[in-house]
């Protein structure tokens, strides 16, 4: 398995928040590809994989480089796969040196919300991302089974 940072090349917008998805293995790059399948190409975004093929120091350097490159003045939101995991811990190391917010538990609803709300302030975008991610988790079968039935339906 390779650990390559992928960066999308869509049209750049003025002062939008940069996006980095940091994950175990290739989850982050797959998330970006899926979001772009739905929304079209996105600019100022990157994914960084954390795996055994690369030293932690190299991954931190790549994360630092991506944060510098993607911050066009509005900051960078870093979405990670799991609170307490290595991707999150590495992302948190940038809090002291970059204008970043770290949101854990990235899922597709969260990423789509981020891409469609990048004109918001960084802190507001992080809040919206967390809300969208949480709302995107539904035990659908249970919800449907507990739905009130129409008394007139046969």
C-alpha cells in the first residue's frame, strides 16, 4: 500500500477554507474521490494517508506542508477518521503553528457539508462539519420500524 498525498485540482476560490482529510490507509483519498464524484472537482484540498510504509516524522512534515500550501488566508479544516487515532494526534500537532481546526469522525455527509460551506469562517465551518457528520449517522431500519404508520394505509 502506498502513502501518497493526493491533491485535487478544481477551480480555486478566493479566501476559502482549505481542506485536508487525514486517515488510516486510503480512506481519506477515497472520501475525496467520492465527494468529487457527487459535487465535481474541488480546489484547495488534499488527503494524507497514515500507514506503516512511512515514518511518523515524514507524515507530520507532509501534513505541515499541506497546511501551509492550502491556507490561502481563511485557514484549513483537518478532518480525521477517528478521535484518539494517529491521524488525529498528528493533526492536533498543527494547532499551535497553523490556523487549523480539527474535526474527527469524517464521513461523507460531513465532507459534503464542508465542501459546500467553505465560504464560512473556519470555526463556524468546523461546527457545521460536526453537526453534519452526526446527523449523517442514522440507524435507518430502527427509524423506519418506529415511524408512525398512516392509519388509512392498507
